[in-house]
């Protein structure tokens, strides 16, 4: 592999977690006869995964609305387009730069307005920041505001109590044990794999997870389905090596 191809492959690996999150979200919506196109999306966080999520959402025709960091959150009522995302990338990739600096570059952005990022009306929420970001109260707030689903873009960003709220209120939920496998999938496919091949493998994994959930009588529960799939893979590997 030459240097240019190596750099390109590493770039796709860095973006794969965020891209994978959106591909899984797309599969969930397709399962409901819907698409990402036109969906207003709350993105919580502003690290590389969050910004990769926003980039892929734009490719699907969705509308990312927000980013957040320790300085607060920014909200673009008409959405964050490619040009605005490019500006945000430049700000965040500078050492120590916070989102507050974006206000200087935008005449339309609102900063910490409304006071809580969860007050921004949305169709979908992509928490890509800290663990336990979406609490029971946050999940209730999202459901009350008309949000249709929460797709994790970080490890355990949704608490167990929040998961119960999402289930009771009828919001679909993409657990990180499923949605954050993009980097592993991309590495497995190799440097020559296209985004179409990446999406096809994600579609296969989503289908397997959904089918497993049905087989074990937890229909529609991707969190349980993903955990059972993981257990079965480990158990089968152990059996193959002679373990009992």
C-alpha cells in the first residue's frame, strides 16, 4: 500500500464510526418505511465522531441542527450545511478551540439559545458526547418534543432508565453496541472497500441483529439483539476451539 492510499484508508477509518452510526440509523428508518431525507437531527457533541455523523447526515439529505462542547451548544435553525460544517471542522481541529468561536463566523447561529440543547425540536437525536448524556428526564423531554428516535454515537450515552422511557414512549433506539461498530467493519472490509460495500455490510448486521432479537422473543429490541449476537459469536468461537 502506497503512502497516499494509506492516508486515504486512515481517513476512512477515522470517519467510519460516525458514518456507521448514520448508516445504522438509515437501516432503522428503512425498516419503518421512512428515510433520513429532511429529518431534523440533534447532534450532541462536536468531536470527530459527531462531525462525521453530521457529514453523513448531509449526504443522506438530513438536516443536522446542533453541536455542543464544554462551552455550550450552537444551533443553526436552518441547519448546518457543508460550508458551515467546514468552518466548524476548522475551529474544532485547532488546539483548544471551542464552539463559541463559531458565532464570529455565522450570522444565523444561536449559542446556548434555547438554554438546553434538548429544547431544540428535532426528529432524531444523535448523542455523541459523554456517557449517560441522555438521562430519564432527557429521554422524556425528547419524547415530549416529538423526537422519533435516539441513535447512540458514543459509548453508553443513554442510561438504562432512559432506554426504558424510549421503549415505553415508542421511540426507536440504536444502541452503541450496534451503531458504533463502523470502524471494525471498515477495517474488516479493507482499504479498497467502497461506502456502498460498507453500507451493505451494515445492512446485513442490522438484519442479523433484528432477526436474533425476534428469535429470542425480544422483538424490536436492538439492544438485547446486539448483546445476544455478541454472546453467540463468543460462544461459537469457544466451541470451535474445543471449549465446553
